[in-house]
């Protein structure tokens, strides 16, 4: 019995590892955040393993049943829509409960958007903090204010519809001259990274609407 946490490509299907394909072929069950998206990946690699839905809206009620099946000797793989489960996606709760139940959990290395984004940014990547998605409303400004003294490079995920507003809020709290990098559509055909100060990148996105999956990398506070 074992739970495998299996990263899947963030865009380009060719970024799947040989080992990830092997695991998905050999497990008894694949738990997927969105079965429709995962079926595209499985079809691409001729994987015919049984697939079930597991997402943030049903994970709490599914946990006990999944633990029972694992305890009964089944092997299960958990995948998200893209990237590594547990990183701004469902995964933490199931892994935590499996560990509490004495079930082995193994996370395969693989795709995640934050690492390519920080490397592409040109900003210091020896020390950084990953903030994921900021609160959309309540507590958002308070959270940003708490980060004004952060000296490490900061990484954020954001919706393209909120990217410009997010950058403007960063400029308000961090200052318009703070360096920033915005990566979109990483590993896909239209991959692009915009570098500059917050003022410069805001000006860019005022004339060119941001589209696709967005990762924002912000310079930490300097002396």
C-alpha cells in the first residue's frame, strides 16, 4: 500500500517523466483534480488505469474511503490539473492523513511552475519564499503589508484577470522601483517573461492584457 504524489506537466505534455508514466500505469487507482484534463494526459501516454475525481470540494468526504482502500493493499496515485499536487492544489490533506494512518507516501520529482519562474526572473534564487495565491479579498492588503520587510525573493501565483491590480498593489506597498518578473504560459507555445521595475511592468500590462497562467516573482527588500 502506498500513495504516490505524481507531478504532471504545467503545459507541455512532453515534460512528463518516464517514472511518472510508469507509476500511473502500475497503480490501481488514479485520483485526479479534473478527470477530463487528466484523461487527455493519460490518452497521450496510453495509460488505461482507473481514474476517480478528487478535488477541494470532495476531498474531505473522500479521505476515509481512500485510506481504507490503501490500507487494504491498493496503490493510489494523486495528480492535479498541472504541476505537483499540494502546491496550491489539493494534496496536503490526503498526504497528511495517510502519514497519520501509517501509509507510505512518496512524492515523485517533477514539474512545478514556481522553479522555472524564479530562474527565469534573474532575481536571487538562493533564498526565496513561495506565497502562492494571495487572499482575493479579506486579508489581502494585510498580507502584502506583512511582506514589505521580506528580504527574500517572493513568488506568487495569480489569475490573469487580477494580475494588473496585483502589480499595482505591490507598487503601493513595495515601491514602484522594486524589481519584478512576470512569467506566463510556462512551457507552452506562447511562454513569455516580462522583466523590469513594478512601474515598467505595470505600464506593459496596461497596453497588453495578461493572458494564461501567471507567476509573479518580486525582489525582496534591499538595504
